[in-house]
C-alpha cells in the first residue's frame, strides 16, 4: 500500500511577537525588537553564518530563517537534491520592497532606483534564496492567496506531488508588510520510512490555529 | 491528453491571436521608441497596448484597470465563437503576472487591495461569472509557463475539466526604472542571440490559453496537445543565470523522456537579448543535445512581456507548429553566443510534430513545455 505523505517538521516565526516555534515548541523569544532587528537576532543566535543573509529583504530573511531552522533541526537538509520542491504562498507579494522601489522613483527630482532592491520586488525570490543555499535544483514556485488557508495549502501540496519529479516539498506561508512579518514552513515528504503526521487540510489548520492562539 | 482549445493575445501587434500571428509572418515589430516622462526619464524602446482599443471588446471598461481590461480581452478572444462556458464549476481560472496592477502603487496606497494579485484575479474571473477561487502564480518571468504547468496538473488530477490560463503584465515606470537600474535595457530594438546584442526591451501584453482534458480518441489531426511541462532552479544566483545553464539544461533533459531531438521542429527560447541570458541558453541547449534543432526568440516582435511571455510565446509557438512553420528570430543577424546552436533566421516549413517553449527568470527559475501536434 502506498504510504501517506507526512509532515516531517515545521517552523514558525512571528517577528512582530518576537517568537520562533519549531514543531509546536517555542525555541526562541525576545522582547520589544522591531521586525528587522528580531530577524537579525534569530539569525545570529540560531543559524550558521551565511553573509548573503544581510543583503536580503525582510520577506526573504523570514523565508530563509524558516528554512534554515526547519532543515537543520529536522536533519533533513540533503544538499544538492532535485526532487524537493519549494512553494511559498502569500497575500501581498513583495510589497515591502515594492514600496521601497516606488519611493526611489516617485519623484523625478530625487530619482535613485537600486538594482539591489529591485530584484526583491518579485515574490518568488525567496524560493531562489533557499534553493541557492541548499543547492536544490527542483521546482520553485510562488503563489498569491488572500490569507493563510489550509485547504489551499493542501491543494498546492497535492499539485506538486502530481509531478513524479517531486518527492518532498518545503511548503510555506510567508507574509510581510509594514510592521508584520509572520511565516510558517512545512517539510512534507512522500518518501517511505519517514516519521511524521499525515498531511491533511485539518492538520495544516490545527497547527496554524494553535500557533495563533498560543500567546 | 491536455488540448489547447482556445487562445487569445492582446499586444501592441494586435488584439487577437490571428492579428498577432499575421503580423509576425509579415515581419512586423510592435517595438517603438517611447518618449514619455510618466514611464521613464529617458526615452526607451517598448511595445505598448492602448486601453482605448479594447473599449469595444470589454463591457463597462471604465470599471477595469488597463491590466484587467487587457486580461479580460485576451480571454474573450480565446473563447470567441467557441461556445465555451467559462462560468461553469468545472472551469478554473489561473492568473499569472509578475506585478499585476503595479501602476496603481504610489507611496500612500499600499493598503489598496487591487494591487494584490489575488484581488486582480478575482475581478477578472468575476467578469466571466466564474465562482471558483482563481489560482494565482507570480513566478518572475516564468509565471506564464508555471501557470500552464499547474493547469496541466489540475486537469490530470481531474479536479477541473478546463483551465483558463492568463498571463499579463504592464510596462510602467516601476518596471522600466528597475530594468534601467540593472543596465539591461537596449537603446535600440533588441537582437536576440546576435553578436551585437546590447540588452532587452520590455513590452506589455495579456495572453490567454485555454486547456482542456480530452480522451485520446476524441482528438483530431492538427490538434495541439500540452504534453509535458517542467520547472527547475539553477540554485546559483537570484538575478543572474547559471553559467552552465543548469536549470534550463535539466528542464530540456527532462522533456527528452517523451520525445527525441530529431522529432522537434523548433525550440522557442527565452532569448531576451541580454548578454547573459542568451549565452546561458545556448550552453543549456548544446549540453542537452539540441545543437541541430532550430531555435527562435520572439522578443524583437513584442519585447519581453514578463509574466505574459510564457503564455504569449506558447500560443505563437503552438500556432506555428499547427501551421508547420518555424518562425524567424527578428533582430538576429550574426551568431553571438558560444553554445553550438542553430538560430532560426528565416521562415521555414517543417513536418515535425513537437515544439518546446523554454524560459527562465529571476530567482534562478527555469521552465520548459513540450507541445505536440496530433
């Protein structure tokens, strides 16, 4: 019998609330840091050195940290593989970087568009950052949806697995705008012999509700 | 099998697939010099759509933004006279764009829902009274190809019977200034794969392709089938292509599971006419064994239409395959890439039945589609 796909592990960061959660357990917490400082603090405290981190915009920093903590804590990095998809979903695309770029071009008398910022005005760059870090050659894709929606996430997972090239996926909801930067990332696998919870719409919803209610 | 049952294109070259295709056969380009301070401090070459040209096509056009009107018009062109019910429950809309209604963004309106792509998609699918929640993909310049791949998966898993895939993007100060900051815009009409190429032109367009699941028995001669699609990442750099063409090479290699290079009429490459992109593609194509297969690029007809490119160029390629034609690469004169590839420089006839659309984008993403003529 075909084994059900499993949620092997998940990470959650709410930069506004200054918390990091891995598999339901709060592993890091500070107080009163703004979102940018908090993300830098998480990087310095919990992650290996990766200087490219400092170049990233907020959106990518958040996605990068979620992936680093997820892959490292679960021991599933498997550098160089081609059968792991990366899919991110969010509502506002790259609006933080869009606003920054817009500010740099709005006034013809004060015109200073920067390529280093412009590249981050695409919502899929975060998938590229994670692929580069881990040398994942599989598919990378960015979806836009109005809110965290477990039914939608399950559908995205199912769609990825229609393609036999994909055996596991980093599936993520990452939303950053103004003073908010919140995201969750799941590692889900259909490989045999993996331990975890069967993936379902209900499970994806339960996990999210618990994180939201756990003040 | 997944069949193309309709397609439509709104671009500077015309407001139907037919018009666009005819103009390409006539060797016309939609590119011209734009001197307009509202989109750029310096003049630039681009291909633009006039919203006014769509007012006789789109009902209550004043209710819609330019991007929405273009998208709706491309769908109307795709269903024209075909009696396809787009409001039915077994039809899903998939919208793909890099920046959507980005022309609405200014420094005070970041809360405006209409700059959210999911809202734009909702407005478009509501026009056709479709109640299903549309799916939205924003995957840099491969968006339009990613959307077709997702459509094919939805149809294969029988969740829907047909998928309306739309790709659309605008030329605005936002994108023009960004590409200018990268120094990637050419100061003339672009010249894909040419020795004297100096960069790309951006263009705007909306294109729609309607895919439907069909039994093999119900297919007719000359039907065009979406046979396979694949996405791979370079895992190399967020804004520069891999020197070895890694992602594109892996995509091309994958497609050879369903065909072989001798059966392929042509490859429609991304061919943006930037130094790096065209060089990368030539290497990927040679590595994957495609040195003898004609390669073309459509960027000198339309410019680089960003999220629309994957749909627009698939439609033109499918049409060429149907007619048994290999289109020339406008702007190309002399080979200027190191990979051993054969660039199509004139209109040729073919009796081969397969064609490939190849594409890549920022974030290291690459994708390829395989179309087959029955």
